[in-house]
């Protein structure tokens, strides 16, 4: 029997991307299809989503819901993989320019609770027969935006619908989708679902908690993060619930789509290169130095950052270490946007060290590829990191990552300690204590290794040889589905 899975999410690359969630939702369904799973996706009808799909067809009229006019379900195809994507058409909720979550003043939309309740509700409607031509065995909800899907499935089951299993994947526990308790009534859930054993969270409604409570199985995006979220330090107030569900939690490392992120095929970089022919890498470095206004110096150790500028990502810690990079003759390139204080701090660092530090505020997919390819070291010094994709891209491009030992960073990067170098295991630089001494120690180790050319080349080669393709993740999700009785 072919297992049919419906992924419910707010974004999907290449249709719409604000972060790593989109990369996962864009890559996992095609990888699952390769293994024989019939995987489809349901997304809100944002303008970028409807514009990017081929062959959009009406599927069903879902009627009136959540205080807006009629809601329609449509179905299209996403090239080149041919993944079938359902679109929830509700223009009053979704037909807005710009960011899918924030208004022009960068504030969350006031009706985000209803906008994303509709996504979960629509997923549950598809699961219970809204499309006469296809029905999933499993609804796979991603992050808080789809967190109510398992709750609606449970509510529909109570009303007589057949049971449909659900999986909740936590990409980042810090984003929980909490709303005032006074809004619970608009969600169209049974009254008793507003309870500690339900969607209630410290006097609020939590979409993420709903998913964690009602889903049959929970996954996170790395094995270490699966353990961390069950602790008080990393559990964001949900560790108690997660501890009660410890046997239902699986950590599955995200993969990399090497058809997009590989220096052998990447059209966005100045020169392609391979592990056996690395000359293109230095061309990428020179091109990056020119593009960002840095001194042209092939010997300068170039550190790259592609990140949201937030404290979670450890960018405040990096700022404290900028003088250490510059004093040793290194360079720093930063691409990102986020916390205004961190944006200002980065701009000030660039002004204080012209030719050595360059900052571009914003997000630019092409430039992000250029930075990963042109850097000697890519920095991901996160306070916490559920999985992290940037360090996986960095490994593929032969830019040994410098990371804090947490979450998926701990699972994917091996420190260039003397022992690991001797055992041919090292792929990057890992620091244990989240403080200035920790990150500066790792930066010093990077400079020391770069000075030892043959050892540096061996680490770069080993990094590029690591394989984090999606097939392993797709197989691991298959095992989770099988545990739910879907064979």
C-alpha cells in the first residue's frame, strides 16, 4: 500500500521562503516521493504561492469559516518535482503584499490566529475527504502555523469522522503561536479543548502546544534538539508536556538539497568547483571580496555569516569577537536582517573596520550562495539551534563551519581538536561555552589551522565529503509513519 501524507505548512521553497522551514517543506516531499510515499502539501493562498504553481484547479468549496467569506480549496503542481500542492484560497486572509506574517510596520497581523487556524482546519478537512480524488493516511504539520491541524482532526473524529493519524514537526520551539484566551472562541474547536490538557498555555492559546498535545507523534529536526527541548533550559515552558511524551518524540536531521546547494552545479557563484578541483573556490573568494568592498587578499581568513540577526543566532556574541578577527588579519562578511540593535552593531563594526568588515542588511538568495562559496569559514554561533542548514551548506562548499555545540550544530560538525585532526574526523570548529572566551578560542583555532596548509586542506576535503542528503531523512520519516500503522 502506498502511504499518502499531507504536509501542512506556511511556506515552501521556491514558492515562498522566510527561513529554513521553507527549504524543508520544499525538499522533503520530493525525497519521500522517490521512496514511494505519496506526499502532498497544503499551503495558505499567499500571492507568491498561487503565482508559482502550475495548473491550478478548483477542488472544493469549504464554506464559510473563521468569520470570512467562503473558503475555497484549489490544487496545483510545483515544478520541477511535480509535487501536488493544495492552496487554501481566502483572499481576505492571505492576499496581502510582503511578509506572510507581519504587516508593513513589522508587527504580527492581528488576525494571525484565524489566518493560521484556517490552515490547520483546511488540512483536517482534506484528511477527512474534502478532495474526493485523494485522501491522506497521515497529516504532517510543521511548526505553530499548522499546529491546530492535529486538534481539528481530533475534533472531527469526535463528530464521527474516521481517525487520521498526525505528526507534528517542531522546527523551532521558540516560536509558539500564542494568542489571547479571549480568541479561543473564533477557532471553532470544542470548548473543553481549552484546558491544560489541550491548547491552553499559561492563560493563552498556544497553536504549537495544541500540535504537541494532540499529534500522535512528534519529531524535531535533529537528535540533540529532541533531547534539549525536554529540558527546562531549552523547553520554552513546554518541557513538562514534552517529557510526558518522550517515547513519542524522534529527532530527524534535516537534509540538504544538493541540486541547489552544491559548488559543482551552483550557477549563483563566481566559479564552480569540486573537491578535486578547488581553484574555483579562490575565485569565489576574490569575487566576494570585490562585491563587498573588502581588501583583495587571498591570504586573509574570510569569515562569512548568512543569518537572521537575532540573539538566538548568537550574533551579539559574534560582535564582541570582531576585533579578534580583524587584529589577526581576518575579514568578516555579514548578510542578514533582524533586530535593529544588532543591525546597528554590525553597521558600526563595518564602519570601524573598512576593508575588513562588510555588512549587507536584508536577504539576497544569490548573495547568500556567494558568501557560502567565497568564505573560508562560515560562522553559526547560535545560542540554540534546532537543526541549522547553513552549516550543512558550508560543509558542502568547503567552508569549515564555526559553531556552538548545541542542537543540530552538535550533530553535524566535528571540532578540529588535536585528537579529531589525528583521527581524520575534523570538519570545522566547535565551541562549548556560549561566551566571548568560547567563540574567540574557536576563531584562534581556525587561524592556527589555516596556517597549517596540508591539515587545512584535509579538513576542507573531509567537510565536502560529508553527505546530508534528504534520502536519510525521508527514510527516518517513513519509520515514524510505519509506527502509526501506515504501511
